[in-house]
C-alpha cells in the first residue's frame, strides 16, 4: 500500500445516525476518506456500477432490500478487488464461516473502539484480511474440531445449498414450495432436511429456524 494514497471507503448501513457517526469518524482518520454512503446493498451496488468503486466497503449485515449476505456475494462476483469489512453484532462460527465463503475480508463488531476500526482498515489494505483475536480464536476452534473429526454441531461448515434451505425454512413456505424454489424434487428436500437435522443436532423445522436466527444466518 502506498503511503500517500488516500483509502477510499464506502459505507452501507440503514441506520442513518450510525452511518453518519462512522463517516465522521473515518473522516478524521489520516489517509482515509468516505467516498459515498448507502442505506442498503442495492443502493451501494448502483453506485459501484456507476464507477464509484472504493478500496474498502464497511457493510452492515442487517439491511432492508438487500442484506449483508446477498450484498457480499454480489461484491465478490462483480467487484472482487474491493475489500469488504462486515459490521455485525453476530460472532457465531456459522455466521463467520458463511461470510468468509462470500468473500468478506474481516469483521468489526459494532461496539468496537475506533482504534480497532482503524486497524481493520489498514490491515485489509495491507494484507487483504482482518481478524480480531476473538474472531481468529473462533475460526481456529472450527478447524480444530473438524481436524479431530468430531461432531461439531454449530461448528459445522454448511454448503451454499444448505444455507439457502435454512433461509427458506425460516419463511412460511411449505416443503413442497421450498422444493420448487430450489428446483429440487420433494424427496431431495427431505434428504437435505434430514441431513441438516443430523449435522446441526436438531429434530424439527422449528429447531432449524431457531438455530439459523440465533447464529445470524437469516437476516431481514
């Protein structure tokens, strides 16, 4: 990273007060500037497609219109050069692993001190990633459990198809409607459901939905 290069940062958060506070904070960081602000993922992507591409995106997980998961996936597909830092209150292993799969380069808790935000920005620009000691510890625990080949319950890494199924399970769709949405046969959905029951150690659709919400896998 060149020392004289101003780091251009985009903010995407539907909470205006928090977004404005972040903009003021970042504006006070030497060598950083806020390129633009957005209230959701759709607005953010429109600005990037118009040519206003930042170095770093600070992205909220819970947003209307287009949440952090979907926005991160779109950024990875269309703007892989952008370093995405996720703003979230979730720190479960499931949520962290899913976000890593979507190309997120680091995580910032919303109650983190300004010095940590500054460190995160510098780290993703310099090394391509940022993990706090807490996040690194959680990820290390996931890999340790998998290496030991132990049933990890909530530590299990889920596939894209399994994550999509969990999202639909939290809706009011029937299993037949979920099968149609996922372009699967009803029998395939039954197999997918039963595999998740075993993988996540739950026994019902309600259990799956509760786990998904608890670990931040389903957001508004």
